[in-house]
């Protein structure tokens, strides 16, 4: 996995990279790209990473039933409504299909993010923390290719970013 991640990073021509897992599906939100770029510009780039909160669909039909044309725009308020309706839940939440992965996103403080009106700094709080992050390509390093199989490879990458002094901020 990490050899492929390193290949992708080495071929990337964009200034920013999004570090995610293969099963992550970004849900577009109006102005999200511009807002993230503005947020990165307002910080001390290239030592800044923007953490994207992760959610999982409770049932597979919610996306199609909530789609607006060919793209679905999920703004924070709409996301709160989907949560209240039980259609989505924070990734790793109790009762979800990914409950065992709660530590992977625990430091993201999803509940705080849902209520926040401005970015806040995120600190490393668990040894298995591995959020989805947007960061300048210049701030990345190679993934450790000594990992075999599945597990702890992205965790070590994120931990090293923190150790190198990259500052993590909420989206």
C-alpha cells in the first residue's frame, strides 16, 4: 500500500494532497475547496494540515435520496440534520459499522467541529490517530514501505507529521 502511496505522491503535480483511505468517498460541499485553500493560506503553510471530519452512511440509500442533480452538496447544517435523522454518524461512533476504528478519528473532535464556527487546532491524543488530511505536498514525507499487509501505515505517517511540527487544524 505504501509503495503505491509514495508513487502517487511522487507523481502529484498539484500543490495540495488529500491523504485518505481507499474506502473514503469525499462528499462535495459548495465552496469547500475554496474555503480549505483560504484556511491553508491564513495559516503557517507549509507546516499546516487541514483535518477533514469523517462520517459513515447508516444505510446505503441516503446518498441517492438526498442527491441534488449529479452532485450532492453537504453543508454543515445539512450534515447536522442527517445526523439527527440517523442517516449518517461520525466515523467510528458507537453502534456504527466502523466502531472499532474510533481511535483513528478520536482526536478530530467531530462533535466540537459540528458546533464550531471557526477552525481550531487539533492535537495528537491517541497512538492510533489517522485522520483524513489535506496538506501542502511540500509538507509530506514518504510513507514507510516496511509495513506489510494492512494496519498502522497511515498511523505512522500522521504521527511523523505531528513529530515534524506540522500543525493540524479542523476544516
